[in-house]
């Protein structure tokens, strides 16, 4: 973890990854967080990473957040994607049960295999809570899986921006 203390710089630097099935809203979460607006939610716009500077609890944080460019469809994220990572956000779609199941069946296993950092903080995020009537994964199920995987837990909506900032801030604060 980098630490620079110069004025105009930042105190702590974090590399954060977004992972999870295609279509759960990883890119939307990133865009929603970076742009502070919920407009223009388009399906995967293959970004590599975005940088956000923010101050939390008096500390200036530099977050470098990596998004997949759609290659998660083919399950071909490589070990290099996980290198030197301090935070991992595992995203599922609360309206699609299989995206939740795949977090334990696929993604958590990959994290286990590739993420070598000792104190990497993980966060389980259920996205699309704005689609309340279509909710297929209960908050209790989310909380239980988070506990099992040793993750923090939040439900959010990239569309309404509910809890979006908290996802990233909570992760950065934990480290
Ligand atoms: N209703 C709703 N739709 C969302 C939300 N987040 C993403 N979407 C939509 O879900 C689709 C997939 O989003 P995308 O960010 O491309 O998912 P990714 O493949 O995980 O990067 C897009 O059509 C988004 O507009 C959300 O919080 N609520
Ligand atoms: Mg995407």
C-alpha cells in the first residue's frame, strides 16, 4: 500500500477489483460511483480502470478501481488481474439467483486461488435493489454468504445510487 503524505497528494492508495457474472452491474456501479450521476447506464462499456480521490475520516484516499471489459463472460480473468489487490467487490444481481450462486461456485474460488495479498478486504454486494418486486435473493441469504466468505456486505443500486459510495468507502475504511 502506497503512502505519500505530500500536500496535494494522498495518504493511502488502494487497488480495488470488481468481479461477478456478466450483467450484474459492475460497470454501472463504477460509472455511478465515479460520475456521481445515475444517467447513461449502458451495458458493458469496456473500461479498464478508473481513479477516484476521496476523503474519508480525514484521510485522503486514492482508489484505483478495476472493471472487467466483458471477459468475465468467458471466465478468463487471469491471475495478473488479481495482483497487488487490497479490495475485492464481489457483485451479484439481487433479481438473478444464479449470479448469487456463481459467487460461491466460481468467483470466490477464483479469489481464493489468485488473490495473494494477506490483508485483502472483500465485500459482497447485491446490486439492483431498485427492482424490489423482482428480488430473488433475500438480504438474509446475502448476509449469510458474506459471513461464510468472510466478506463485508451491502445491497445497493447503481441506478438510484443508493449505497453506491458506501460500497467503496466501507471497503477502503476497513483496510
Ligand atoms: N434496474 C437496474 N439496472 C441496473 C443496475 N445496475 C446495472 N443495471 C443494468 O444492468 C445491465 C448490465 O449492467 P453492466 O454494468 O453492463 O453489468 P456488468 O456486465 O456487470 O458490467 C445494464 O443494462 C444496466 O443498465 C441497477 O442498479 N438497477
Ligand atoms: Mg461490465
